[in-house]
């Protein structure tokens, strides 16, 4: 997420790109840029694409730095489409999704995934298209103090033992429930799902991606036995 936001900041003002943001993005995805590059970046606080091309090519390997510049120029072409399109470009076309997946491969059995964080960031971006103010908008939302009559937003693990009249369970989709990093513990994931839906006294609303619903949904509706929860 930190790298994705750095890409957004760089694209919002290509004529004044912060050296600190360039230092965040040049290694993700890996481009094989020489070690001299981060030292070069410290020679000034901000860069333009033109300066980065001329100085970077001379000091740190032209073709590799050019790949980074090409990615930044690609982002600039997506800017008129808004934040969500920009983040989709960062994930798929530039390749941050592949980086996240590679990092997630070593986290099997855990509940936190870099890929999930990038997906969530892209989804929430649809609520705030302006690129320049997206980061400040999302930071303000995350630090906003709730009220007693507001909606409680929490993970399933943090609400165990609590109840509300109405509960919305978000992300009941394949790869999320059961989570793709917990393939060896489907029963444990089923218990997580049970905790989620039983927090509701009156009604539980499940929010499901129709293109890839969780197999647990089919079981709740009596359409899919547990033995078929992960069809080939």
C-alpha cells in the first residue's frame, strides 16, 4: 500500500517528483537498477521525468532507469480516468500485484495478505476519484472518530463474543472466506464464517462477489455440501 500510494503521488505531479517516493517505487517491481541509483536520488529533493532520464541514464544504467520512466509515463496517461483506474494500472500493468503475490507465498496459514490490501485500496478508490486528494481523504477517514449511533467496522476476529441487531459481512467470496492462504484449515475458516454471521441478533447481510462467491454461501443456502466446497 505504501508503494502504491507513492506511485499516486508521483503521477499527480510529474514535474515535481519527490526523491523519497522514487526511492520507494524503483525496486517494486524489480527492474535491476544498479545500486548507485538511490544515492543519485539523494542529490536533490525533487525530480522531473526529463532530469531523471538524462541524469539516471548516465549514472545508473540507462535502459533500466528508462523502464521506470516508462512506467511513470504510463501512469500519467491513466490520470484522467481517476484514482481507481490509476491503482488498477499500478497493480496489473506495472506489476505490483505480482510483487504482492510473491510476498504472500511465504505467508500460508496467516490471515494478512499484501494482495488483499491492494485490492481493498483499489475498491475504496472508487469512492474518491480525485488523485491528488485521495491519500489525505483516506487517511482522514481512517482516523475519524465514530459515534455511538454509527456503524462499527471491525474484523471478524475482533468482534467475537459481541452482538448487534444487524450485521453486514463484507467479502464473502472465493479467496477471502475461506482465505486462499489458509487452504489447509478450511474448518478453521468455516468457524470464522460462523462467528461472522452469528454476531447478528435479527439479520445478517452477506456481501458477495457474484463472479466468485464463497463456497460457504452455497452451504448456507443448502446448495453445496461441505465435501464440494472447493470444486476443481
